[in-house]
């Protein structure tokens, strides 16, 4: 059984929800919103418990938490961690995090032994601590940067995470064979809208559960009557 903790279900403009982010099996992080460190602590976790961080793109609501997380890793209780933390991200994210942090020493070099940065392009894949990861390019402001979603195989389950994107071929590639598809609904370009979500539910097999995140709870429709489609909730725990 694989678990998924929602540390936030909202987007940059949602009303009262925390910014989108998820924790898989209490050791793999999908994106790193501003509240990440405190929400890990609410789950009685520390940076020492993390093996892997998967960042989808460089927008602030997806990477702002890296500042304090790296501070904890380099100067806090996790500074004596005995194994490296691996951070996977598309090109430009490392530089974006460096801009946020400024000149502080917690922005370690890419070859620092405590942190291993992996640059992810479409189709890039690796295995780390028994977890298989593949990146898939998605369509989110490609004129500015590369955005990716991730397919993660862990304990016999496949979890797909779209990050931010419009409806595109990459979303279907991510969903192929997935036990759970965590997908965004920001409300329209450069994001998916609710019509896209309903079409995906019709197109994908019933065996693929869909969990919608990065949405505005004030305007979200009631999807409780639709099999295999749920809205993520802050601090909720899911099993796959």
C-alpha cells in the first residue's frame, strides 16, 4: 500500500487553501510550496525522512518552500544527515531557487555531497532508493520555460503527477497505466479547466483514479457523484 499526503491543494489564486504539494510514502515530495517545512513537521516528519523532491517548474507557488527546506538541510537539525537528498527538476529551476535564496550559503553547489540535483527533460528517467521516476514534458508556458510532470513507480504502484499544464498529449502520456493521476485544474490556459477534467475522466480507464489539485475551492464543482474522480483536500491522506 502506497500513501499520499496532501500538504496543499490550492493554486496561486485560491481562497484559503494551501498551495499545491504532495508527499508520497512520507519520503517523496511532489513540488515544494511555501508551507512545506511546517507541514512536514505537522506530519511528524523531518528533512531526514525525505529521499527525493520532484519539482515540476519554476513558478513561486511550486518552489518557494525550497528556501527554508535548504536552510534546514544545511544549517538545521538535518545538517548531519547521512545520505544525500536528490532533487529532480527541469532546466532553470536550480537557478530560480538560487534567485529566491540570494547569496545565502544554503544555496549549495550542484555537486554538494548532501544534495544531488538532476536536470529533467522530456523522457528523462532514473531510479533512486527503490523508486523509478520518469519526466514527461507538459504544456505550461513553454515560451518561458520547460515544465514537466512525473511518473513514479513505487512498491508496485504507478502514481502520475501533472504539475501545471494545459490539456495536452503529455497529460495522456503521464496517465497511461497509472493507478493514480494527480492532476491540476487551474481554471483555463495556461492550465486545465473543468471541461478538460471531465473529458479525461471519460477517456481514461476506470482503473485510473483521478485526484484534482491546484484548484479554487470556491468555484470548484461538486464531483462526488463521479466514480474515480475526487478533489484533493489540505492535510488529507490517500492510499493507492
